[in-house]
C-alpha cells in the first residue's frame, strides 16, 4: 500500500471558508485523471488539517463518475485510515454522498483534535480509478490553546 501525496502537495491549496466564530469548512476536488495511483488499497491524501484543529465531520461527494467499476473507499487520517468512515463509500455513483458515520471511531467521540498537522485521507478498496472527480470536505474549528503550544 502506497501513499499518494500529489493532491495535497502539487495542487493549489484547498478552499477554506470561514463560517464565523473560528469555524471553517475546507474542501478539495480530487481529480483522479491528474495523477497515477499505484494500486488498489493506496492511501490518497486529500486535505491538509492544521495543528489545533478540532475536526467535527468529514465527507465527500462524487462530482464526476469514474468509468472504472467497483471503486470504493474509506476515510481517515495518518493515525487511523478509516477513522472517519469505516464503511466503504461508493465512488462510482453520481448520487454517492459520504458523510462521517456516527458509529465510526472519530464521529462517535465528537470528532478529533489534531495536536499536530495531518491530512484527511481516502483509502481505495479494490479498483484504481483512472478518472472521476470527488469533492472531499472537512468541517473544523481552531482551538487556540492547542494551536499555540
């Protein structure tokens, strides 16, 4: 299993929108036609999460359906590759919208505080998409006491 950092390192920074009171929504388009993924079960780093962020939810939606069949993924981070969504989310359907599910590790705890910078990742299951576009998003607040340590 390899880690692909192309989307977080080579693409323009993701969009971060302030919703007020130190709350933010970050989102990023992940276009699978731009970079080659080595194989199934690879980790694709999608969003950079800053130190001091309290992430409360993570999700995705399919903007452009992939032509490859059986594309699915889980969501997590560097510590737990399926901490945000352990259930495989279908990447082959325009109707696919994945949210962090309440029974998964981080949502059941009310989110996760990142005491160090990290990334929100997707882990591919069985197929390697050569095309298709996902929009991955995360909602978070910055906790100043943690960010300034």
